[in-house]
C-alpha cells in the first residue's frame, strides 16, 4: 500500500517536484505520518538521555547521601544534553554572513516582492519569513527553517544546504521560500532534521529578536488546527 507521501508525490507533475529530491531518493517522502513518527523518535531519544541520569542520581543519593555532588552532576547532564540538541536546532536559523550593502538591499527588495506586508514586517523585525503550509507554519531563514506543528507545541528544525552560500541573505531566503512553495513535502524530505522537540526548548536557544516570530508561528498553527 502506498504511503500518504508517495500518493502526494504521484499527484504532482514532474515539474512540481523538487529536483533535489532525486539526490536523496533513499529517504521516504515526508508526510504527516512521517512527521509524527520523527517527533515520537525525538521524544524517545530525549527520554533515553534524561532518565538514566536521573535514575543514577536517585540511586546514588539512596545508597549514600554523601554522593550528592555526583548526583547533582548527573542531574546537570540530564538537563544539558537536551539543551545542546535544542541549540543545534536553533542554529539552523542563525544569521549567516552578509554580502555588500548594495546586493543585500537589492535582494531584500526582491524578497519583498514574494511575500505580503505582514511577512515583510516579520522579516524586518526577526529575520524570519513566516509561510503557512499544509504540514504546519514555517519560519524560513537563510539556511534553514523551523516548522511549527501540533498546535504550536512542537518545532521541527530543518537545516538546508544552499548551493550558493555567497548569495545575499534575501536571495538565500527567497530560494528556500520558492522551493517550499513548489513542493512542501519535498522540501522537508531534502532538508536535514537537526532537532524536533518542545517549542519552549527551541525558544530558549533562539536569539531574542527571533522569539516573537516563533510565538506568532505557534498562534498561526493553533488557529489553523481543526478543533
């Protein structure tokens, strides 16, 4: 039986499929089911990192209260490891190097032609471009994107390789935005998933100016989720 992702791919014409998907032909096409599965796997991974350290801390204190410093170190590890994963996820939208002022200004003008006034304001304030999709609400940056899902509770952090990293920032965002609009599932298939987890974890690791975009993405996702 074909999966939802395969069926969706078959419904698209060859011109509508991202050509880059051919380079990762071994990857199953991302769909709702795949996203739920990946989210569950990331949750299990987080639990697998946290629980052993917490259990070890409890056992050490139960056996010998004087081992409190070691137990506290175990608790610290249980906290730090998921935070490092979240940091890796937040890094996908970290601003990259800038081109000269002239090309940057022109690229931002061209990007502005692709998006509406609200998205332009979001980009000016946060550096991220919001884009509503079938899989959730996307926040597109220069070399990656955040996908806000599950009523705004979970964020998927995708890193996307840009073929021409010397392009101005607006051109890089426009390139990813057009690819996303052309084939959303293909975009999620080609991109590398750096992290998937609770929105609050990602928010803590984002730069402060970007946090309002994540909050707005969560609101947009909740409003588009059927009751």
